């Protein structure tokens, strides 16, 4: 991964893929595009999967992706401090909920 990072980011016809940008347009997304799939590993760095060689991974405890995901979830739940919603947003959400509840039989 470090070797890939020091190579830098190439800017050329293939990496810019102007045709795909025009095809997707302003309202679309690139996730389903073949070009995106072909180049995902160019810049993707795994968060849960350990990219270290097998021996290093094993020496560090050989944690499965599921185990790492559970640890990460616990960490997020313990440390995340969400930004409180603005008063206006809370009012709008309450109104939406109230309207939605009108259609639910009691």
C-alpha cells in the first residue's frame, strides 16, 4: 500500500473518465459504473480487513473481520457525540412524524 501511495495519483484520460462523468450526470452516482469498480482498489484502504501479510495478521491475534467490526461498532457507540439537531429541524421532524402517524390505525 505504501508503494502505491508514493506513486501518486495519475491524472489522464483513463483516470478522469470524462465519458463516464457525462453519462452519469449531475443526479447520478458512479458506484455502479464499471470504471469505478475497475479503479476502486487504486485508492481504497480497508477499515475492517487487515491488509497486512498473513503472518503479521496472525501474530497480531488473527482477528476476523466480524470481530473487528464488532470492536469498531462498540468504539463508535462509546465515543460518538452526535451534533444536536437545530430546533427548526426538530420541529419539522415532529410534524412529519405527526402526519405519518395519522395514517396508522390504533
